[in-house]
C-alpha cells in the first residue's frame, strides 16, 4: 500500500489538516505538539497506533453511555460537587491537601489463598480496608454502601526464606484482575529473574471490588466525587500495606503504576518518602483536563460538563492531585515512561509530572497507551530503574 506523501514524512508537518477530512480532529491535535516531548513520525504504523487508542476511547464512551445522564442526574452531580468543594475549602484541604489524607492504623489481619491465572501461581491477599471518608464529607454514605469495596485485594508473588525487596504494582483503569495485571507488569519475570517479591494492588471499585458490571464502574461517576474517594482509599490502603511490609522485615519497597496507577503512584510519592523507587508509567496526572478535552468530543458520559465550572472541578480535585504534593521520594528514585502516540495520557501529562518531579529520568517510546508492555526501551528502562534503586538484585540481562 503506497502512503500519501503527507504520511511519508519522518516527522509531523506544521500545518492544519482541513476539517472536512476524516480524522482531521485527531490529526490536528497531534500537530499541536508540546515542547519537551519528541515529535512522532508520521507513517502507517503511527496512524494504526493512534487509531487503537481512539477506538479504546470510543469503547469507553459506549460503555459509559449505557446510562444516559438525565437533567436531574446532572443537577444532583453538580450540587454534590459544589458541596464537596465547599467542605474541602472549609477544612483548609484545598490549600493544604496533605491534611486531607488520613494516617492509617497498622495492618494486622491479612489472609492469603493460593490461586493461579494465565499459568502464574500467586497468593490472593485480602484484608479489611478500614477506610472511612471524613465525617461530613460529600458522598460518604454512598461510598460506605459499596460493600464489595470494604475488602482490599492484592495478587502476591513472594519467595520463601529470608525477606526480599518488594515491588508494589498498581494497575490502570478498568483492570484489577489477575489475567491482565500479572502479564502487563511481567510479574512472574520480575519475581523469578529479579528475585523480587511482587504485590499487585487492586484499586478501589476494580476487579473483585467492583460495584457494576465491569471493573472500574463508578470511579468517574457521579461527577468526580467518587474519584476523590477512590484515590483517598488507595492512599489509605497502600500506606497500610507498606507499613505492614516493613513490619514483616521488607528491606526495600518500591512502587510502579500504569495509567491511573501511574497517577496513584505519583500521589503516593507525596505521602511516602522511604521508597526504593516510584515509577510512573503512562501517567494520566491531570484527569480533569483529560475529561474536559474528551467531553468536548462527546465521548464519555462521566466526562460531560454537568453544570459545574471546570475551574471549580479542578479546585475540588486538587486534594488528590499528584501535583499538589511535594514528592518525598528522592529525585534519583523517580522515573517516568510515556508513549509519544498516547491518546489517553497525552504527552503533556507525563511532561507535567516530569516538571513537578524536578525533571527526573524519563523514557519516551514510539507507541500508544497500551503498547508499553511490549516496548523494548520501556522494559530496559524499568530494569535499569530497579537495578539503580534496589540493592542486591539479580543483574538484568541485556534485552535483545
């Protein structure tokens, strides 16, 4: 197949694609490239990868539109967010988000059950979350009504004998099941070849914690209040897990998250400083900006403007923004990787985190939001990050 001359250029040209051409909106967005990110090559492969991400967005939109928002629903969401913003401002948490996040009690009762998935044997770890939203906080009673969410879940691969270093992996939106989480993070390889104990944390409202037909339902609706509770509970539980691992004798603990998990990793790095590393993969660190951009394209019902000014929504969610907290993890232990063609976590997102984190090591790859598990440079980058961050790991073999 012979490509049009415009698609044979090595880099994106500087002009605007006419609006009447199919896909012109996406192409013009790509032509407005942020400073600091490498410009992608324009070829057939590029267009296919962009198309995959766009198809994912459309799929999310179709799933979300199964419940069309009525006027009453929009009004209730807007009122709830206004109440939440007023509450957070009255408590002083918008200006000092660190005070919003509760210090969790020690984790004592933990259960393990042996299971397997996609040929990987692991332990299914569960414990009672213990997270309760603040008294008087908007959405509190609804959140406490999510019974499946009261139990925290993790997929664990650990070695017998003396304690080893631990790596906590945090999955992305709509994941949270072993058959996706374990392969996407190459958990078995990290466990066996690197000698790490691996803990795959399941985010609230995901996997066995789901409240709807699919994993992740409810995280981004109604409004954005549930997103705040999702991240607040994740911080509460992850800090309990980290403290428990240290009590059990873990010599080092690192964290690696992808997409929404990258967001969560970045936020956690502002609350927990004694970590071996914080690796943020394809991090979507400005979810409201992404929501506003996608809402303008009418893709996702939960990303519709439901009557509250976007500036107020951003201010409300500031309490869980990764950029609202100064990172506690040392700069040399902060790592980011991102896809040049990513249509979900656009290049401006990882660039924002890179700036906030003091410009640590960042690895760009010529792929989209979902190709990173198979990108050689990403796998090498993660290997090197782990080798630099931990002591006494098995040396990495050079990837061919």
